[in-house]
C-alpha cells in the first residue's frame, strides 16, 4: 500500500491546521484539507484529521443520504460524513471514531458531565465549557501525529458552529505558533459580468474577524485561477498578504487538486507559518496517477447503478453514491477504461411505461448498491433478474446481495413471494431476516435496532470466483486461512434455513463468517454466468486511487471480456 511519499516521523508537539468555509456549503473544504494533508505527508510528516460537524445527530448513520450525501463507513464501525472518505483516499490511511465529532456528541458529553459533577458544581455555561469539549476531542485526535487537520463543518457566520471557531481562537491564543487557519471561500463568476468577484470572500472573512479570528490563508474556489488583481483586493480587505491567497479552481477531477496547490507553494507556506522544516517532496506516484486519469482510454464501459437516493427537490445529486463512484473510477483508470454511469431509479423499473428497462438494456454491467426499506425493491429485483438471465456482469453490494438471494429463491428455486422481512414481514419464505442481538456481532442503533458495523472477517471458499479475485490481487488478510476482512453496515442477514435449498439449485455461497454463521458473499457458477457476485460487505469504502479494490477491478475486466465476445 502506497504512503504517497516519505516515511512519517513523529515530533514532540502537534501542529494544527484549521480549515473553515465561507459563502456557501459544498465548496470542497474536505478536498482542500485532504489535498494539503497529502502534500504534508508526502514531505515526511505524520498527518491526521478530525471533522467537526454541526448537527445534533451522534453520527451520520441515521441521516438520509439525500440530505447529507454518502455515509462513509470506517473500519471501527463509525458512520461518518463523506469527507472522511476523502481523507482515507488522499492520505491512504484509516480514520475512525476519534477523527469525527458532531455537536450532538459534544453537547451530550457536556450534559452527562454536569450530571456527574465533573465540573465541580460550576454553572456550566455553553460558551465556556462546550468549546473546551471540542478542544479535548481535537487534541485526542491529534495524539501521536505531527500535524492535525481540523475541518470545521458549515460556513462562517452560522450560529451552530461558532463553538468550533471559539475552540480555534482559544487554541491559537494559547499556542499561536502551533496553529494556522485556512479559510475556503467562493469567488463567483456571474455570467452577465464575466469576472471573478471577491466581495463574498471579503464578507466571509469579516464574519471570521468578528469572532476574533484572522485567517492565515484564503483558499479561493471558483471556475478559474484567481488573478493578481483579485488577490490584491481580497488581501487588502482581509488584512493579509496576497501571497497567502491560494487558488483552488474547478478541475476535471478532485485528484488534480494536490499538484495545483503544491505549484502555489501552499504546503511550504503552511510549514513556514508552523515553524516546521520544509523537507523534500516527491509527487511522482500521484502525478503518474493523474496522467493515467487524463490519458485517452482504450475501452469504454457502461454501468447501470440501480439507485433510490438521487432526487432532492427539482434536482438530482450523486453524492449518495460517492464511494461507489470513486471505486468504479479507480478501477476504470486501472483498466484503461472510460466509464459511462447510468443512474436508473429503482422505482421506475417497476413501471413498464417509464422506459427504465430500455435504459437498463443499454448497460454492459449492473450494480445494485446499498439501500434501506421497501421503496424500489421490486425494481431492484427486476434488474437482478435481468442481469442473471441475460448474463450481464452483476455486482451486488449489501442490499444488492440480499435481494440477489431473494431473486434466486423466487425465480430459480420457485419460492413464490420469497422476500426480506424488512420488506414483507409476513413473507412465507424469509430469505433475509433479522437475528437476536449478540454483542459479539452487533451494535444497537436506536429503538432497539441492531446492526453489524465496521470490519468483519470472512472465509472464502477455494475455487470460487471470490477466492480467485482475492488471490489474484494478493488481498487476503491471511491466505493460509482463506481469510479476508471487509467493512459491514447492515441489519438483516441471510436466513441459514434456506442455504441448502438454494445451494442445491446452483446458488454458490462463496464467503461466510469464520464461525460459518453469517453468509457474507454469494455468486453464480462461472460456467453459468460470466460474473455474478454479491457481498454483504462494502468494498467500496476501502478502494483507493493508487490501490483500487480487486472486486471492482475484476468486475470491469469481466465487462470488457463480455464486450469482446459480443
């Protein structure tokens, strides 16, 4: 696994880089922070992060992905904001519970502390005690690292996140040489004017200054590079040097951001303000990846994703499937392939007049990803049936594995009305069911609902497609035991009462938990189907730019093989 640069060393005192945002949400604070982290790690520093979210949810797990994008699943079971996925992909290292906090966590802790007299009977004022709790979490995340990136959720001026800005102000006041503040803002380009405008940035910086914070850097997001005139103007009104105004323009890919920031000396300027040695940098490996990213590809593949988390008002967003899309893109770059993604709404596959099935027939491959609840289930099952019967390469992820099992039970075994009890509690054939809570496996997530969260081991059956994939890519945790490890995020399980019946009909259970209790991976025999594999796990959360996950690599390879045949 690549480390994107030198072997990290540990200094005695951690430095902190706070990254805030202004003007509007979704600018790319996370990408900016992750890119800077990559550059600093590449210079031999050990780097970590913490994302500070504004909402009162304890984590991101119960938030509709349409509301807040893809829930990123960590190795330790944390369900977090999608920005943590950016940190894992850019820094090529795992993040987890200590790298993520919410106002819900912080306020809950402070309130519990007051119950337990942790503050010695003091009158617990939010402005005094809540920022200190945020600071303690930031410092805990930083332990053992040279540099900690602290990403503040939301935008400057919102009342919800002011405690985070106060946390920065306190830390900067106590140790000004150990902290810097980079403010990511927006430079719009109104079509009727056709020039970048700096006034939104000026107002955002004014909001920071009203909280007693002077940013060290402004990172300007916009369509184009920020010209010298705009830099001079915003620097003058923001009380800073124009050399500290950094451009972060729109690019073809977020993975092009680190070299653009490096070309402006962003990382060296940060190190100088933190009184850290510059050290050598070598971005060769990352730049080679970008070259491959932008090189004309030999092949083209169309992949249909059967989705249910797209619509938001009059708009459609793809943020709900970021990790899946990135995993496919990494595999496509590795396989010299242009990728054409077809998002097909699961509900529309249930309507013969919608045209969704005709669109599905244009796909070279089909994926049914994560999902919850009954909406669109029959559409997903129709897509799976089409993939199975027409020998279209199929990949099922979590719900896509459960519904593939249901589809096989219905249309191959003949168990009419087979289903998951999540969808139909009265089904006569509960192929997918829930199990009694067992703390060895599950976590309680509200109202008694139990879930398997985080990394779990799985034993792969020799001779199966799954085993061949992991062996080919040297991806076993312990090959002598046929052992792999993948991340899980689900509640319902394959019902073991139907194992034998489905296997007798040609269903292959290729992966189980080490105690053989959980069915983790299923497939169809290679003699019957070119590539039909589904997993209860989420390999999409472990795929990286320089090391794409083997399942996605081989899935696209199968698509290309089938294209050659036809």
